[in-house]
C-alpha cells in the first residue's frame, strides 16, 4: 500500500479522454485515492485503478448472455 497525499500524480484511465493519463489525487479514503482529476482535460472522477470501464458492446453481450441463461430450460435431474 502506497502512502498517497493530496495532489500526488498517479496514472488512471480517464473516461472523458478515453485513455490512460496522469491524474492528481483530489480525495483520499483510508489512505487510498478515491477521486482524481485528469491533468489533460481536468475532469474529476472516481479512481479506477487504471482499469477501463467495459464498452457498451461488451455490456450488451453480457446482458444477452445473462438473459439467455435465465430463459434456458433446466435439465431434468438424474436419479
């Protein structure tokens, strides 16, 4: 666990820029970055630990798979 301070620069995925950029820490919770500000576009967002959010295409595939599982008939139990 790193010792972060307000204003420290860390890398994170910016949802507005849609890429990894430098961010300044704006808010800390229990010594971990909670909110960050992009140093390119100045957009504030939650710290994502460098993980990009899933695309709309990926979310659509997941929801389609989940609905297909729910509507699939259950196999009879073998005794």
